[in-house]
């Protein structure tokens, strides 16, 4: 890891060392940036103290804010607390990395972007997939025109758990898929339509299917569920030269390209199937790449790839999907263009 002029990696505090936060604790410790962990649960604090010798632990967020050794705060608490904690960290002059979703309303997301601008602080959101070697490779292929024109894409993010009550499946899982679709297409949908159903809690959707229309003519769908018998995370891109499958649950060959051809015989389309070709990928943990990017941005003051503004765009799309979900799939138009 590159270091500051004083020879030290910027000091980071991780707030929330739960299911996901413990991964951030591990990686920032490996990158020699972790100074402090803030966790309200005593057992999890003890676990962090044992696994990261030399790193301080606290239950008080005020300790994070007042710690001069901590220049950046990483927030991995439940989504309902993101806005308040990030706001306080920015007000205390810290740079901030917030796990997805940035907040639970676009208005709160915009408030964080303004607060970061006012204090000249960095604000990054944990849209992890944008740092995934398969997504980085796919984006490069799309930008080079190797796939041709994208016609349709879909994303499935399915698993059993982790059930939440603060937000529904759309706000919990879909930020990843929406951020990747925006990255690949470089446009925001003009219209969305979402259907869903709640089984575990009356008002919390466990499964949603969303369709999206883009001004370029691209169409997409997004299927997310935490009530599914097995883990399935895949993104399929159908373009007019090649098709791509990013299967994040595959052990290897996570990104495969297909160069199928379609011939027209007597005005009838006839498919000629070709075998899939695996795209060689950098063997690096996406979370490590994401955390390194944040540390690089802290040092260079570069705007993060997944900055607050991109986090807000994702929230605006999710809000439109939520509005449609509440009207049983009625199409909702988006007013904010990219
Ligand atoms: N990027 C990803 O791939 C990914 C994956 C899973 C979860 N997440 C996100 O990470 C965040 C946390 O999710 P999780 O699954 O780890 O939840 P979790 O409930 O397992 O963990 C949250 C932790 O925060 C602690 N906490 C709550 N309020 C706190 C406070 N004020 N101060 C200190 N600690 C506090 C809780 O005790 C708990 O240990 C969510 O925003 C979630 O969407 C991201």
C-alpha cells in the first residue's frame, strides 16, 4: 500500500463489525490502515480485538469522531443508520466510505453529497461490483465495442438470507445490480416497473422483479430474492456481436463470452451456437481492490469511482422502483437524466 509523506497509510476506523463489516475490518487491517473499530456489540468487539492485535476497539461513535489518528470512517452498520453516521463523520471533518445503500432516500443521499462538498471531504459508496475484476473486464470489452451494441441485459441476485427488516430486498440486494447496469450502459433508465411479494414480514418485500427501459432502446430486468433455495448471482448481457455471462457464484471462469451467430434463412433467424470462451481475469479479491481504491483516493484526493453522486443516482432509481412496487408494477418514469 502506498503511504503518505509521513510514511503512514491514512488511518481508518470501521464502524459496525457485523456480517459484512468484519470483512472490511480484515481487509483494512491487511492494508495496514485500520486504527479503530467501533461496534456496539461486546462479543464482536472482543472478536475484533483478538483478530487485529494493535487495533483499538470502542463502542462509542464519538471516540471515532474525536480520534486525530483516524482521517477516514468506513460505515458498515445497518442501512437505516448510514445517513446519520455519515453526516456526523463528515461534520467532524472525516472522509467517509459508506456501505451500500448510501442512504434509504435519495434526499438523504443528496444531503450527504452536499455535506461532503461543503467540508471538501471524500464520500464513497460501497458498490463493490464496480471493482470486481469480471465487471472491470466486461466494462473494457463493452467500451472497446467487442460485444457490439447492447440490446438486453439482466441480473439475478438470489440467496437464502440475509433477511432484513429496515429495508426490503430491493434496497438490500439491487444497489449492486443497478450500479453495474449504470456503469455498463452509462445511462439511467427512463422507466421502471417493479413487482414483488412479502412472505416473512407483511410490509417487507422478499422478492422483486423489475423491468427497465433505457432511452437508447436497451431493456433490462432485475430479479432479487433472499427467499431462494441456493445462491445465484449472474449478469447476462445480450449484444448484437457477442453475449456475456458474469457468474459470480462460479468457482472459476466467472466471465464467459459467447460469439453465437444468427443467420437468416428464407427470412427465418437460425442460430449457430459457438462454445463459450472464458475471459482471463485478475486474481484479486474485489473487496481488497475496493478498499485499496478508497485508500488511494484518500491520498491523491481523487474522486472515487463510486462517489456520493453515483450513489445518489442508484438511490433515485431504487426510489422509482419502490414507487412502482407500491403500485403493483405501474410504470414509473425517471426525471433525472445522466
Ligand atoms: N458490499 C457488499 O457486498 C455488502 C454485503 C453485505 C452487506 N453490505 C452492507 O453492509 C452493511 C452492514 O450489513 P451487515 O450484513 O454487516 O449487517 P449486520 O447487522 O450483520 O452488522 C451491522 C453491525 O453494526 C453494528 N452497529 C449497529 N449500529 C451501530 C453503531 N451505531 N455503532 C457501531 N456499531 C453499530 C451492529 O452491532 C452489527 O454488528 C449494510 O449496509 C449492508 O447493506 C454490503
